[in-house]
C-alpha cells in the first residue's frame, strides 16, 4: 500500500556550517507551494517567496527521474520512494533576487537561457554527498475526500485508513474508488439522485423498491426479478435512464417492465485522483557562490510537498475480461 500524503509539510531547518560557525539561520519557505515545470534538458521543482525577501529554492534533476505526459505533468510512478544523489545535473539552488519573482513563471526556471530580470544577487548551491528522497502517494486518502466523485465521502463508503476496504459488488475496486458501487452499470451518483421523488430508506437514501437497500447498493433497483444491469441497454451505457419502454419511466426503475437484455458490457471505471510528492533531503550542504567558502549543512531538509490534481487513474472491474487499463494506471 502506498504511503499516503495528507498535507503540505513544513520545511525542516537545521543550521550548522562545517567550521562550527552559523552562517544562515533559515531558508524561510514553510508556507510556500512547490511547483513543477518540464524543461528541455531538466525538470525543476521549485518554490518562490516574495514576502520579506525575493528568494527561491529549486531542485533541478535530470529528465530520467520522472516521466511526464503530453501536457508536461508528472506521471505518478509505481515506486513508493524514489531516491537519487545530488551530483552533476541533480542539484538544489537557493537564490536571492533584486526584485519580485513572478509565481508560476516557468520560463525562469525551465528555459535554456533564463531571463535577465529579476537579477540574482546571492546564490547558494548544493554540494555533493546529499541524497534526495521523494515519497509518493495519494492525497485523497482521507475521511472526507471523494476521489470517485460520486457525492459520497470516503468514510461513507466504508473507507478506513490502511484498509480493509468495503467492496459491495466484489469487483476488486473498493467502493470509495468505484463509480458504480453495486456493479449494475448505473453510476452511484446517478442512483443517489431522486428527482422522481422515489421512496427513501431510513438513512434518507433513494430506495425505489423500498427493500431497505439504497439504489446505489441494490443490483435490482425495482425488485422485478431482473438485474438492473440487464435493464440498461448495452448500446447506451452512458445514459442508462434513457432505456424506457412505457410510462416515461426507465426500465430499471419500473417493476412493470421486465424486458431483459443480456450483455457483457460494463461502464468505464476510470476516475481522477489527487497525488502528492513529499521531498526530503539527507545531508544537504549549501555553499555560497561568492568565493567566500561559506556553507550551511542540513542533516535532514524537508523540501516540501508537490501536489498534482486530477491525475487520471484507470481501473478495471474483475468481472470485465475485455477491460484494458490505460498507460496512466498507477
């Protein structure tokens, strides 16, 4: 199970230089938001602070460390932890400028030739011997999150930290990640809607056949003996309510209509999730780039957390042998 991330981490600040004299007291980035850009020859994760001083801190690393998609976004890796040394093309740079650095200005950090303004007036560069650790994981593994966007929170769908997870239709996809919790080809969010003013159960959830089981967990919503998924046309799975033969009521909600369409089609279960990358650096040493030899050593430096929203997450129910996950599957 992946290590889960729940928030932005405060940067650790241990300050000491190699000759015992404290040179710098802090690199103040504890409230910063890390950003990412995909450059022509390197990737850069960086933060900008324009509050009391115009400064930035950036991690530059070779493109081979992560893959990016066509839009330049990081593709979440399969590993829980990625590590690499700071040496050569992998380095951390702290800079102070003469004027404000525009937030989100990828051109400065990822262009081959950075713009002339703002001008760097002080620079500290990481030395050798440090190791970068990037801990990867989802940031939507919390009680009130809704990664499958079905209008039910994780906790309402049987989620508990670390599992085991509720899987009502036993399709291998836990309910909190399942667009169709009961596997009847009608998405959960649609089965929660009640514009028809159907009966509800004790929990106030739509329960068309009044059997106490809410529609979104009931594989036969109208209790007519025909499974809901066989009362939804395989020719229009994206619009299950449209299969109507009489009275303007969808067949799967009409107990007087028992026409059965046997098929092996399943709706897509792909969702978008939120992802994070927490970056820690061991034995980080900065050297001031003015020839003075001044340095600062961090036993452990918490660089921060980079967040990615709406990352494609492909899923296949175990009952669907024809389903093929996309390349973005994590």
